[in-house]
């Protein structure tokens, strides 16, 4: 990510982990609202309709209590360290591989997009079990079936089989490939276009702007796959029964056919509010951590 000297993998991993946990602590309630809106079909499975982000937020607080906005946060907290660490570390490591493979001395935008996509695929394998547990706990109906993230994971394995913990892997791959390709590709271009910062605070502002724009671009690209991922992972598997939502692209076409194209962007506002500024937070904290580790080398 930085033009300065690269650091060993462990420092990239730690920086990504710290950045990820910082982002989730600030932005998690928006993720709960996003998931609730995405899972809603018609009036929702419990008869309660959410008319947008603010209405969903208000109804959760009024009917279920403020603490519900942090329901299931243990799984994301446990996930964020390996997830974000993998994102940034894999991006840096794959960047080295591709620069060598294509004989490039420096990164360019096509390589940034390719590197981001590959890092996203790498990240997806790490996060699927955590995402599955998080989605089940965030939903109002299915969330009542589980006492804790551990109880949720145990019941999924016991009732649906050991492989069920990786339900939604294929759609998660698409979600992370698209987001990371957009995020890192756009960050590279925005940094290239922005004037060079002369002060640390100026660099922080540049990173915040670049990360926010990159996070917004990634969100626009991957929201349809995120909508169907929520539905695929919230479906309890039953032997001999083919789920309504099963694979990424058939599910995307099904949602568009039954609910209209706009349904593929359900939850977009809270999602972009989280991952736009959230992408900025990630980049700022990651860069600050990397700079700190360079200073003590």
C-alpha cells in the first residue's frame, strides 16, 4: 500500500488486524441494519416491515433495545483481525507476486485491481464461517434460536453437517473479489490524482479520502452479491431440499426477477455509510500502524 520500504508479513498482518477491529467497533450497528433490510422479503418473516435505514434503526432500538445493534458482534470481532489482516497482507504479498510475474517495477492500476481481486478471494476463505454465524445472529427470527456465537456454530454443524459452516463460500468469493478489486483499484487511482501531502495530517486526510472513495466504489460493485449472500447464509439447510437461494448469480437473477432490480441494492445506504467511511478508517489506521512499525525497525 505504501511507497516506503516493505515490512515483514507479521507487521502487515498486525496492522490489518488493528485497522479491522477499529473499523468494526465504530461501524457495526450499520452492518446490523444492513443485514435486516437485506433479509426482508415483503413484510419480512416476522411481519415487521422496515421502510429504509432509519426506520429499521428506530424499530430495532424501540422494540428490541439498543444492545441489539451490537448483537453478534463477537463473531465479527473475532473475524476482523484475521479478515482485515488477510486483506492487507494478501494485497501486499500478491502485489509482489504480480509485479514479478509481469516484470513491473511499480504497481499500476490494472495490477492494483488484479491484486485486490486475488486478495479478496484469499480473504473470503478466512471469513465464511464467521460471516455465517454473524448473519444467523443478526436476523431477528433465526437469531432467537442461538444463545451465543459458539452455540450458533455448534448447532449449524450438528443440524446441517460439518460442511455447512462453509455455506455461502462461492457467493462470498464474488463479494470479496468485487469489493477488493474496486477498493484497491480506486485507491491507487485517487492517490495518483491527489496532490502529494506535505504533512502527516495531510497524508492522513489523503488516506481518509482515498479509502472512503475506494470503499464506496467497492460497495457499489458488490452489493448485489452481498444481498444474496445474506439470504444464502441465513437459509437452514435440510437434506434433500434445494434452497431457494443457493448460488450467487442464479440468486441475483432470481431476486431481480421476483422483487425488481432495486432489491439487489437493499441495505445499500447503511452499507455504503459503513464501508465508505469504514474504508477510509481502514486505510488510515493501517497506514498509521505500518508507519509506526517502520519507525521502530
